[in-house]
């Protein structure tokens, strides 16, 4: 294998990626690139656990706050933006450190991305109308009829992915699985050193998730969503508002259920997200796993990165 080294620090939500990344940035000549589909949005700070201003001043993160919440942002957009950032960092003689939990973005960057049909707003609007009438599980059932392989990978309540799969099928006449099976556009310029923060104790991870979510609500998460709702063009079906936590608080503000129920649903959805992230990680090749809850984890990661050859052979 050849190519210039890129460090990938991966892991489920609440596994401590930001803390490790900021510590690495103080010890090594790295620059951080965020790999997170929610952190790209301005104004979504509390519910995304976005690094605060003090952290970002000490350790700047690229690809944070680059879109308005009304905008869409795809895996293809990420690959384009991340590749440009990687080249700038390498040209400056520094080491790119990609940090985040959006596994689809990591997969698209490291293994290539299929050329999918573009967005079709009319089809999306029609699907939103169908979902309002019959619910996303019903649309998931429709997806299972035309693309059972995609349906098996997508949760029956994952509105964003259900919509995208049906949109691709209705706009092109071919299933998402067909498009994804096409040979992806790969990039062999880089060698990716993939380090995953995976706690041996699932219970401990769940406790960290619950504590972080509790802090979000205590620090103004509901008010943040209330302010976002006032933005023109932003709806509950906007990609940004389908992020875990945001959709549950939005429904609470719509009067669908009380705040306690919103918190319970957000906690369940976040745990499910972590489960999906871990499933993605288990399917990754050449992955180095470390337990973020073990003593000495930072030194172990520092050693792994330090042993990475300049030009892998």
C-alpha cells in the first residue's frame, strides 16, 4: 500500500473523541478535520456536543459551522471538502486528523463513493407528504418491496435514509442497492490509519450518553431548538433537524409529547445511534481498537500514531 498518512479517530457518540483529539493536537503536528454530519451546521451547538469556543480557539476544527441548518450536506460534499482540507494540511507539512462518528462519511472517504443521482425536491416533498399521512414505517415497508437489501440496513424509523433510498429509486428507476454496488470512485493517494474508541463496557457507554444528554437539556438544548425553529425555510423534515435529539425536541415543541418523554425518546435514539456506529466499526478493515475508559488510553494512541510510517509500504 502506498500513500500519505491520514489519521482517523473514530468511535460512537460520547466515546471521548474530542478530548483525545484536542490532546493529540497539543502533542503532535496535526490539524483536525471534523467527520460529523451535524457539526457542519451553524447554530446547532448544544445538541451536537460541538466543541466550545475555547476548545476551537486552541485547536481549530475544519468542517464545523460550514452550512446553515436549512441546507443539505451529503457524503459527496464531505468527501470533496475533506479532500481539499487534507491537501491543504499536507501541503503545510502537517498531519490530517479526521475525528468523528459519521461512519458513512469515513466509508465514503476511505473506500470511495458511488455516483448517486442528485436530490429531487419534488420527490422529497411527495415522500414527506406520504410520511405525514401514513408514517415512516409504512414507507419503510414500501422500500422493502422494491429494495429489500437497503431496507434491511435501514431502521424503520430512520426517515432521512428511507427518504433518500426511495428518492433514488423513484428518480432513477434503479434501487439504491444497485447504485451502491457500482464500482466506487476510489482514491489511493492516502493511507488511512484507523483508530476506534470502543468501550468494552456497553453499560458504561450508555451511562456516558445519559449524562451528556442530561447536561444538554440543562444547558439550554430546548431553547436552542426553539431558536432554530424560527429560521425561515427550516422544517422538521430538514436534514439538520433529523439529527438525534433535535427531532425529539422539535416534536415536543410541536406539542406531540411532554419534555420528559422527549428526553426518554432522545436517550433511546442516541443509544440506537451508538449501536449503529459500533456495527459500522465492526465491519471496518484494518481497524485498531482501544478502550477509551481504560487508564493510559491516550498514551496508547500516541504510541500508535508515533509508530505510523511516513510512507507505508
